[in-house]
């Protein structure tokens, strides 16, 4: 038992930096293991005192329940039970030292236990509180939002939508924080290594967006570095037809519908991996820089966006990509005109788009 605990304790100390865990979590686990290790040492000493006393014919706590005739593992269990009660300051008293040496060791054990337990509990509570700081900050933020909505007398339905949106964005904040960390890390890497990392972490997007799979890898790397996250609630307009185009959107998660005309006629739906908005961000494109349709979310949607400025700056940096991009934009524009004609035909025919 002693060897096993030592090996576990040593293994945790050696592999601490290899574990993908937060520092506070590791500290709590190490404290728990230390408590078990300390209990093991104290229970061994307590058992040894009782065994020596019984062997010398003196009164021993091992006489309880005839432990001296039982297996040593049973005696160890009783000793561990006493040690844990002493360290945690519970002290039921059903097992206790009965000789002067045992009582002296009991006093030492109580002082060690009181010190370790009090110090440990205080630090564990502080670490657990630090681990919950983000949740606590979110709860305080939601309290402020509720106070604001009450102050402005927002309708009940709108309040529910606001709360639902903030709960959703809170659940996806980890991914956004990782994007910020990713940019910082990539900036310190060599160009070739950062390119490999970018390709790997964005493989799900690359595999779905044909243009990114086929374009120059240097242009792709520059574009991916410019990706920014964006979140929209259901039934929100992401972009409006006729307005100047400012961003290219890639759907990371969710479903949107493409709408045309003042009546917002649905012409198509797009889901994970699709992109829209490229037609209007290309300089001297067929739409003259204006959105050719409106886009509305059907579910909660997470996007990766690329600004018009960043996209065109990449094209100027790698002019050999321009021809492919313009060809793709022309094809998309013609395909969209075909979607409009199909939607109008279905509308005249009284057919349901779905």
C-alpha cells in the first residue's frame, strides 16, 4: 500500500507539466493525494506503536475487536480510520490510544492534522473560488443585464431572447478565447510551422470550402490569420440586400437562409462550411460592392468572418490568386441569379420552397 501511494504521488509530481489541466485543478488533486499519503504514514506509526506495546505485554489499542489475531490489513484499516478522524478533527473516539506513547503520538497527530487541514481547506476553497471566477463574473453580468432590462421596461419576450443570447454566447466563449490565444501563439512561430498549425486547426473549414482547398496556400494562410468570430441569434439579419459589403462570412455552426427582394423571398439555405458575402467584397466585382441578397439566421449561428479590407489586401499581396477569385465570384453570382429565377418560378407555381 505504501509503495503504491508513493508511486502515485511521485507520478503526479513528475507529470504535472504534461497534464492538460488547469493549475488549480492540479493543486487540489495533489492536496488530496498528500492527505492520503500523510494518513498512510500516521496510520503505519499508530499501528507500529500498538504492535510494539502488545508484543511487550502492555495494554494496546490492538486488543479492540481482537485485532491482534486478525490479518494485518484489518489492523491497518482501523489505524487509517483513526488517522483520518484525527487529521480531519472529527474524532469519534471509538478508536483511541491507550498508552502514554500512543497518547503522545496522538497529540502530535492532532497538531499536524489541525495545521494541515486548516491550511489545506482554506487554500482549496480559494482555488475552487478562482476556478469559478468566470461563472461568477457571468452571473454578475446577467444580474446587471436583468437590472438594465427592468429599468428600460423591455417586454417579457424580448427579455427572454436577450437572456438566451447571452447564455449561448457564454457557452461558446471558450472557443473565442482559444482563437485569441491561437493568434498570439502563431505570431511567435516560424512561417512554415505556423502554416502547418493553421492548416490543421482549420481543416474542417478547408475541407468544406472548395475555394480555400484550391487557392494558393500562402493566401489561405494570410486569410485564416484574419478570421474573426461572430455569433448571431435566430431570426437575425446578418446582412441586408443593397448595403455595401464589408465582410465575408463562413458558417462554422448553424443554418441561414438567403433572401431576395423587398418581400424577402427565400432563394436558398446554407449550413456548416458554407460561405456568403464574397461577391460584394471583391473590388470591381459584378455587384459593384453591394450585397446581392439578405441573409437571416434560422438557428443560433457561429461564423468566421474576414473583412473586406483584409481579403483584398491578401489579393494585392498575392496577385496570382486574383484570377481564381474573380472566376469564383462570377460563378457564384451567376449561380445566385439562377437561384432567384428558380425561387420566382416556384413562387408563381405555388410550390413550397422546403
